[in-house]
C-alpha cells in the first residue's frame, strides 16, 4: 500500500527494499525523510503532537501520488506520515519514489513533499518551555508549491 | 440543509468542538455563508471564525475555496493552514 498514516516508527531500509523489490526497471530511488527538530521559531521543542483529519488525509496523499505519476515517468511512490506524540530526532515523514533515472525521481519526490506541506491535513502542536503552541504555516511552503503550478 | 461539521487543531480547541451536526437555514448556500452563519453564534465562534482569520475548508474531505456550494448531507471541515511534513 503506497500510503500509510501511523503512530509507529518505520524502517527506512525495509521500506526502500520493499518499494523496489522485483522491479529491475528501477535505476533510481529518491527518498525524503523528515525528522523532528529540537528548536523551532527560537524555542526549545520538548515534544510534539501531530493531529490529522482521518479520511481526508488518505484522499489527499492518494491525490499527491496520482499527480506525481501523471507528471513524471516514475514507477512506485510511497508516503508514510506519523501522527500522535513525537520527540526530537524522531522520524515524521517519508516520501520515496522509484524511476529509471534520477531526474524524474528527484523532481517527483520534491513535488510530493511540497504538495504534502500545503495540502495534506496534518497539524503540529509543540510542547515548549513557554507552553504548548500550534505551529504556524509557513509562507515559504506556499511559495514552494506555487513553483510547480507555473510549469 | 443538514450538514456534518468538523473542526481541527487550534480551531477545534478554540471552539471546544470537534464535530457537530447542524440543520442550516436556507440562506446558507456556500461555505462562506456557513462561516458567516457560525460567526453569528457569537463568543468563541465569532472570534475563531472571524473574517480575518486564515482558515482552510474542505467539502466531503476535499480542500475547496469558500465560494463552493454546499449539498444536503455534506461533511464540511474548517481548519487552520496545514503544517505536516
């Protein structure tokens, strides 16, 4: 299944191995792994909690993969996103793409991450020394997504 | 018109509500109309859903803009801009 939303951690090597297994056409695998930082907007982050919109999240991630496959000549795409409580250094998100050559896989992976950042219904709440706070969306994420709409 | 409302993240906390079934009056035809109708409840609703607040909306679990028309039985969600990844 190319989409997973889960509380549990995941094994990067095992996921990549499964994604390309049995497909000798694959010459490139590009992955993006997002991890929890211990600092955001000048505050220490002790823990964070990820909330999502069950039902819509799956639809949004499926749409991301559908669009990536329509735009680039890629074979497989995988998105794993964790929800629930997470600590600094924890893995949060994995996007992985296989293709014959690296160019298509790099572009598709970056597109999928930019799309996920602006369209998938996840929200981060950080626990800082000053109290809990919801993370604000970044204008730079919208700008990153807008690049893909121009071409 | 019967609607299923959903609220997430900071908006859910501000409203102290994650979901609600309502029967909206006939004047509520679009998502923008629904937002105005909810603001008229006053208190936390007026504050959290005020016109200047950056909110996103989804109709039947697809992100849409506020001019989108509502249909009977639709699931309508309001939430702040997303921050996953």
